[in-house]
C-alpha cells in the first residue's frame, strides 16, 4: 500500500493545478456569498506526517475553529478545515458585517453556521477540482463545527476515522478581501486506506 509520498513530481503538479482550480472556484463562490470581491492566494500544497499537523497550525495548544466533513462516493474519506481563531473571527466580521466577535472567545450558532457554509464552499471547490483530475465521484456530508485546541481536534478526528497512513495531504490558502483584509486557513484531506489507493491509481501510482 502506497501513500501520498509515493507521488511523483508530475503527480504533485497535477494536485497543485487542482488546488489552483479549486481556489479560483472558491473565490468566485465566496464573492457571491458576501457581495464583494475575494481573491485567493496561490495555494501551498504539501504532504506531511500526521504528527506534524498540529505544528502546521501553530502548535497543539493553539485555539482553532474547525469544520469537519465526511466524504462518500468513489473514494470515501474526510476533510478537516482549520482556521486559527483570530482568522476565523476576522472572516466572520467580513461575512456578517459584525465586529463584536473580535472581543469574544466563543462562537454563537449563527457564527458557527457561517463558518460551516465557508467550509462547504472550500471543501466543495476542492472536491470538484479533485474530481476533474481523478474522474472519481466525491459526495460531502453536512459539515460539523468545533472550536478547541488543535491537538484535541486532531486527536478526535483521527480517533473517529482511524489511522489511514502515515501522511496527509494539506492545502494552505489565504483569502484576500477588499480593504486589504486577509484570512488564512488550512484544508486537510484524509482519504480512507482503500480510497487513497484508488486516488493514487488514477494519478498513475499503482498499488
């Protein structure tokens, strides 16, 4: 059984192109949602060991807002989106035109719902682009939301899905809004073991 580290430079380039396509689609959808222009920086796509994930987002004890989406279809798995809490608050200020969130530590139901809608857009854009390069079908679930320390969230997700391999594919992207505001977020893609094999086969990596 191979994992994401089996990918050649050519296959990684294909995934990077997928990230660019997904970022463009997400920017368009977010622009329509909030009624102003949104640009997305060139996404950074990398493969990391599971143990490195907390450090990617600032450490195990860093407080983050997370959106968790199960994927069914041709290649089942999970998507985990993480926003550092200050970035999540900034995003909510833009989405809801409400600045009181900056002084609070918790998210109310409306705010949680708004972040889940953003998660839907980002995950959907990623999956649509991934479907384009793999010709596989991906069906996202209704998202779940949690705000907690990164280590606790990651532990809960890995307990739920099980360890599927040593490595995870992640995308770091920046959302750029008018008035020079920008928000950073992380998308982690965790396919199930059989799904990973299926995806890699479509990219030219045999099991």
